[in-house]
């Protein structure tokens, strides 16, 4: 039988066993999972990317009415 691995909860740093019974893994609880989701939703976390080679931005094109 293999050893059960443990990880740290990304929200509160509590130890969490990495097994099927750990329902919220890698989080220790539903609360920590919701706090992390809320941080993503409120844009407290951001994924950085390298600038585009052609100098364009990720901004959508401005909408101008067609005539």
C-alpha cells in the first residue's frame, strides 16, 4: 500500500490528506474553497501573460456603429 500524500491548503495553509475522502482537496474545507473562488471572481488573483508579438492588446475592438 502506498503512503498517503499530504498537501497544504492554498487558503489557510492547513495540512490536507490527498485522498478521495478529502472532499474539498486541495482545500481543507468548503469555506476555504469558497474564499478562493471569491478571490478569483473579484480579480484578486490574475494570470500574467507575455505581451503579444504583434503589439496588439487583449482588449476587444471598440464597437463603432456601421453606416
